[in-house]
C-alpha cells in the first residue's frame, strides 16, 4: 500500500541504517509538491536515477503557508503524502514542519542530495553537511513551463475569460 511508504523520522532513521548496511545509495530531495505535475514527476524520476533509494521530504501544510503564503498549499499534506508515496520510484516520504529540511538531512545523512537547477549547490540547504560527510550534491534540470505557480496563474487567467 502507498501509505506504507509514508514514514516518521524515527522509522526513516531505522530504514536508512538498513539501507546503509545493504550498501544502497540513498538519495534525498524535498519540496512542497503542491499540485503535482509533469515537472515534479520528471524531477523525481531523475533524482531516483542518482541512487538505489529515494527519500522525499515533504513540507507540512504549516511550513508551506509560511513559505508560500496563507492561501497555500492548495492540496492538503495527507493528499500530497499519498500522491508521492504512490510513485513507484519513491521509496519513502517523510513530512517535516520546519521551513527547511536541514535537521532532516542531518538526521538521515543521504549519500546524494538533489535539488532543481534553479539552485546553486552552495545555496542548497544541507549541502555543506552532505559534502562534509562524504556525500554528493547535485542539481537537476527542470521541465520548462511546469511549476505549481504557473498552473495557478493559468487557472486565474482562465477564470478571468
């Protein structure tokens, strides 16, 4: 069941240790993933190609509101968690309440930290920690024209027709 991939931090730490013992390369990425679209799917598939296991950190509803504004997220966190967990290439999804995944990254110590190419590696939260612990930080190209903000803007334009 997809909901079995939704784990607590404590469960994830145990799972991470198991993967480490099996010498599986763990990739971590994070985001709000509000209104999942082709850009998200493409990004997450490419992230999985960087290792054997893909962990996705998901901003909680409260975190999204602080970052994106009081009208966001559009999709509530449980639905976002389930949609991510339904993707076959994702191995675990964990929610975090903070504005950044810094603490989460330091607790799970991924082998590879991935973000979109709209970030510079030096500005990626947790990059210094991952590199200091022997891991890699990589950026992935995004699908042009696909973003949640673009989708919301298009909806507004259609409503004004």
